[in-house]
C-alpha cells in the first residue's frame, strides 16, 4: 500500500475542476450575502457574532479531536484578546491556548504563511501539555507517525505520515504552495487542498487536525479579503465520521475530486449556518427596536436566551417551566409574560397544556 505522499507525482493533486464549479459559485454567493448582512449590524452586534463564531470554532475543532473545552472560558479569553469587555475568569491553559490560535488566525489572515506562524499556533494549542515532545516545532521522533484504531494486536492503520526527517522539506514545499496558490486557485479548491495536504504531512507531534482547519480559515479569509468566520468545525463536528471517512478515502491517491466535493459541500452548509446566525442577530435588534418599551426584564432575559440558542434552536422549545427557571418568575407571572410575547408576535405557540412550547418565528436553519 502506498500513501499519497509516496506517489511519484506528490504533491501535485489532481481533480475535476468542472465538478466543483457549481459549489464555487454557491459559496461565492453565500459569502456575498453574509458580507452584506454583516454590514447592517451595529458594532456591538458585529462583535457578538465574531466572538460567537470564533468561540464555537475553537470548541468544535477541539471536540473533533476528542478534547472538550469550556465554551465560556474560550469565549472570555477571545473577548479579552480582542480588547472587548468580559467577565474575569480563571481560564485554563487549553482554553487560553485555543483562543490564542483562533484570534491569531482571525487577525493575521492576510499575512503570508510562515513556519514561525505555524510553530506559534502549535505552541498555543499545546499550552499546559506535559505529555508532548517538541511543542512548537516539527516532530523529530524516529517512530512512524500513524493514525491507528483498534486494540493492541488488532490495530488498523488508517494512515502513515512521512518520516519525521522528511517533514522539514515537505513543509517548505507546502508553505511555498500555500502562498503561491492564493491567486492561482478558486476559493474552495485551494482551502480543500490545503487541508488535505497539511494533514497528509502531519508535521507536528499533536494538533495537526486543528491546525489544518485553522489553515482552511486562513485560506478562505485570504481569498475573501476579510475574516471568513466559516463555521467549518461546527459542521464537521456534527458529522465527524463522514469527515474522517472522506479523508481516509483520499489519502492513497493524488486524484481528490471526491474530497473536494465533500469538503465544498461541508463549507457551504457551514456558511448557511453563519448566515442564519447573522440574520438572527438582525432579527433580535429589530425586535428590540420595535418592542423594547413593552417588555419587562424577565421577558428580555428569556428572549436573549432563545436567541443565544439560535440558529439551531432552543432544545425542546421554551416551556413555561423553562421560563420560570430562566427568570425566577412565579407560574402565574410566567403564563402572563409568555402570553404577551405571543400576542405581540414575538413568540409562536405550539402544543397544548403540558406540551405547550414557545418558539421564535422560523428563519431557515441548516
């Protein structure tokens, strides 16, 4: 069995560009729509979307690798690094490091890729780790770098990366390709190749998947000329098995149309989620402009919680019981508050008696 990096034409990936044209056009259209919608946001609302998307990216890219981060800590650290107000928290190294990398990608997307930048990302991700050798530098061990599943004696090798001694020259070529390809390749194609190319080299002891997804964000942002806020990791985390299967299908061949199609569809779904998130913030701003004088603090608190859960939606819908938990209101008060929100058209009511639920008017979700 030969891996892709052992093929004679490595690292010249081939693909059917014609099959990708529709996806490239759809992504470009969505990008324009999101960019236009963002322009209508007030600064405070725009900051909210940025922090929300960056913190979700940080938490979900870690989740893909089986690492669970505290979302509030990641978000607090991101806000602090962006110079925004935040509640003071004792943030652990893993959350602080993830925030550091995510904000670095967001702020410095336009700069050419360098080894120093990649090393800094890895050092940030590995903060607090004592079990990893060579933090912030390419791997140097002599043992094969393998992706393996199964117990001892029944292991399945899903991929084996180039030997550590060859990583520096592979990475010189990769960094050169990344910088030269900005004006040479369409947006989704470049980002998809960057991801597969980087994980195939697997240059670091740990953190390679997270860094490959950060490279996607940098690539998309460079192509757009602005931070992409792609939402890629959230979309991948929702269908993690399909993501790994697609990578495995494309790590033994230089023809990668299948990978680029899967990757492109994933990015488009993620961009639709981003658009829905922006639309919800606009909806919330419009709602408060119209109804703020008629709402009490309990109702505002519940509305805020509903919007925080969008565009996926508040799990199970808002019930009277959940309203009481959120606002500490009595049952009679909760009933009156909720009915007024329905009368004003802010919430929609469904179900009867103990099955009654209250939802925000629907905007297309993905």
